[in-house]
C-alpha cells in the first residue's frame, strides 16, 4: 500500500486519485499546504494502477520535433487587457466554446483558493482569464474530461505540464476531440501561504477580498501590479516585484519540492500547444511587441497547429525562431532552483508575517554575494525579470 511515487517527486497532479478503481486515494495537504495522495489501506486492492498512471513514477521523457513558435496577441482589446499576457489561452477557450466544447482550467473559489474548474459558456470566460499562481486542486476533472470525450464533446484542457501528463496517463489514449494546452511553468507556490497572506491583507484592511489579480496591467504587461479589491470598493495595489508572496514564490521559498527537479522542461512537451509570456519579445521580434502583452505559442502537434490556425482572424500572429523565443524565459528549459534558505523559511513561518520572514530568507548569502562581486549570480537574475527581488536593499 505504498504511495505511487516518493513524496519529493510527487507533483500533486491527481492522476492516482482519479484513476484508482477502488476510490481509496484522497489528496491531503502536508504542513506546507501541498496536496499528496493518502491511501486507505483497508480499501486498497493493491492493483498498482495508481503507479501506472503516475507521470512522475513513469519518468518517460517527452520526445518530439522542435516545435514551431509564434508571437501572438488578441485583437480584442477587452479580452487582451483581461488576460495576463497576450490573451492566447482566452482565445483558445473562446474558440472551443464556440464549437460547443468544454474548457477546464484554473479558477478561483469563493475564498480565492485555486482549483480546476469547468467552463461551458462565454459568460464564464472571465473566470478562466488571468494568472493564478498557487497550485490548483485538480479534483475529479480527469474523470469529467473522459466522460465528455467518450460522448463526443470536444474538450480544451489547460494546466501545468505535470497536469497535462497526468491527464494523458489517466486517459491512456488520445482522443480526437481533446486539445491540451500547457504553459511554461516557473513552479507552483504553496496554497497555504497564499491563503494566509490574503487573510493578512484582509485583516489589515478590515474587510474581505472581492477580487484578486496577480498580474494587473494598468501600467503595462512588463510592469504588472498585484491587486486585491475589497468588498467596500477600496483596493490594495503594489508592483508585482514588491509583493511578498510573489517574492517568496519567484525566490524559491514556497514552491512545491518536485518543481525543483521538474522533468517537463525543454521544447518538447506533453501538450498539443504551449502558451506563455513572451519575455524578450522586444529583442527577438520587436514588431510583435504589444504593450498589453505578447503570448509565446509553441506548437507540438497537428491538433495544436490547427488550433492556432483557427485564431488567425482574431489575433496578430508572427512566426519566430523557437530556440531564440525561449532565450529570456529561463523556466522553459530548466527547473527553478530552491532558495538556499528554504528550510529556514519553513521553520520560521507560522502562517503570518510573510513579508518579514521572506525578506530575511531572501537576503543574499555570503556565497551569493561573492558570486555577485565576481560577475553575477544566476539566482539574482531569475529569468531576467526579477533581478531586484532577491537583492538586499
């Protein structure tokens, strides 16, 4: 009755819980707030299916040709401004809904925790838009996806690469009506720390949050703001680079341990199409730069190519060199490192005071200061977009 895979390798994709024929696997949070499988030994038949569907246990490398790459942004200004970057995911969702299909992706619940939800009409599209960084609870959506596909309903499934790999392992075969879209994932930060931090903001304001936006673009896509609006209409707004939760996330303090050894890096992916922020577009393809956001699309399959082609009437699309396109996106090719003081953070963290604890734990170590003096520290570059987050002011 052992777990499908060692805890440090478990991605929390939920394939085991969805696939268990005895229904004896639940997903329970650990002390960091990440969900892991818990097996009811009395109900388990030891059939081994949970291990067979676990993408981390399978450790099958993703192989494929170098994908075609494109820069794109939505022509619809409202849709573009409501998206984290160029609106690529929202456009795919819009296209699928117009076909009578169903979309699965990360949405907020009433407490602003993230879970994988189901969208069936255009009125719900706004819930699907925007980045939601804490790890999502997948629930039974793999089962829902299979049931829809079996009766001929097309599905767009969006998620992290490990969630896409989990879905594919659970399904055990491809379906003509399934389109899988993943993203270039830095890592997934703790839901526990996120909910505690939001509670801190609510206590400081004296009211409940009404909306949350991790990437508000009032000052443009590259200068995004963290914004929480409260029920009284007031809002807490700060540059993303100054937000303690984002600092702890991007600094590697609160990410899921398996993310630091992620097997889904590289240009080949388990999805049909990958969508991400096109960091460095100004240097690589300046004519594709859009102030409100440019999406990078990596097309891996014929289904992915057809999906992109269907967007051409509603998006500005420019083909780019795939290798050059990920030059400024460190997370595309290699896992994000854990912070040197990650263990120190979790020993000190008690559910409040995130800003002070994160600041202390992200101060450069002596070895980092030596590297910086010697010509630069890769931890302080973090993909070229959060240099100042880890430096002591």
